[in-house]
C-alpha cells in the first residue's frame, strides 16, 4: 500500500505492543512523525498525574514505584477520555495500552465505537537484552526525550540535546523494578497477545532485538504499508524471541 493510501485509510489505531524496554516509545515517536497522528502513552499520562500531584497521581504512586500495573478501570477511563479528543479523529498510536486482557476487551469496544480499525505491532526482544539496554537508559525530565548510552547517546554525556537539561534515570527503569515489570508482563500481558491472536486482530511480530531503532522502524513501515488489509494468516513475521529472565 502506498504511503498516501495508508494515510487516507485512517482512522486507525496502531497498538504498540511489547515488554518494557522493547522500544515502544521510540517506535511510537517515529510513527507520529510518519502518520501525523498522536501517540497515547498510558505510562506518560500516569507519570504526568504523579508529577502534578493529582488525586489519581497520589493513588498510583506506590504501584508505579514498584512496577505494578495500576487498576484497569483507571487506565481504561484515561484512554477513553483521551481518544475522544478531536486530535484523535484520524487515528492514534497506543503505547503501553492495553496491558491486560480486560483492557484489551475494553479497547476493542472503544475502537468499534470510534470506528477505528486496529493494527497490533508486537516488538519482540529477548529479556536479557532489555535489562542491559535499560541499565543505560536516561530521560530528559523537561521534554521527555529518551536516550540510551549504546543505541542513542546524547551529544554531550548526561545532557539533553534539545534543551540542555541534566538527564535522569526514570524511577521505574531501576533494575529491580525492570525485573518486576518483566515478570508482570509475562503474567498479565502475554495473555493479551493470545487474546489478539484468537480474536483475529491484525497482529504482526517484529524482531526488535538487535537492530538500531531506524531499522526496526523500516520493518514496521513495510508491514503497515503492505499489511493493513492483511489478516492474521497473511502475517509474514512469526519470530518468537522473548526469553526467560536471566537469574
Ligand atoms: P510504561 O512507561 O508504559 O512502561 O509504564 C510505566 C508504568 O505505568 C507501568 O509499570 C505501570 O505501573 C503503569 N502503566 C502504564 N500503562 C499501564 C496500563 N495500560 N495498565 C496498567 N498500568 C500501566
């Protein structure tokens, strides 16, 4: 499918799926630039509530700190409010949602109501690679840009390229929190993939283990251009690669 045709086929919900550290946020930003539709990151929305000290923020702070998922009803409501905003009329990119089967069911209901078709992009990365990758991850506390010591270093170490702020380690990127999040991902989120597979959603596995983010994005573009009308059985990529956590 040509680029113009793809853009004309909106509204579309691109669901970025993958474990913490699989590169969902980075790939979502590429998609925003390419498709011109907004990224909806439930993690960012929740962190924003914490930063602003809202009632929601106070109720979820401890859960987020320990890497535990926040209640389904809360994120479902945040997403519902967000996707009914005017800027989502042509489609949107869901980053970090849904994370449980209950959220996936609610999402399908919301998408049907919004008349949006779904494409699930599942970024597949070995967990041991994720742990080493997240050890090098830093974020700008001002503009939210993500950096990585290996794959995306800032021009000056420890400083944001865009606004000169000192970079920080995100609270939930600490190694023990990452391990807890991966354990939770296995227990709660893996069934969501099964749910998508069984419900006939358009789902593509993308190998995101080793290559640079631009290369992974090239794969996603090809899949979206070529596969928006594809069904599950046409899925060209089946690359199970997620592995057990190293002890
Ligand atoms: P993320 O930035 O997407 O990795 O999310 C960071 C943290 O926010 C997670 O470890 C959860 O505590 C919480 N969170 C983000 N999205 C969701 C969601 N869809 N459901 C439940 N909790 C979420």
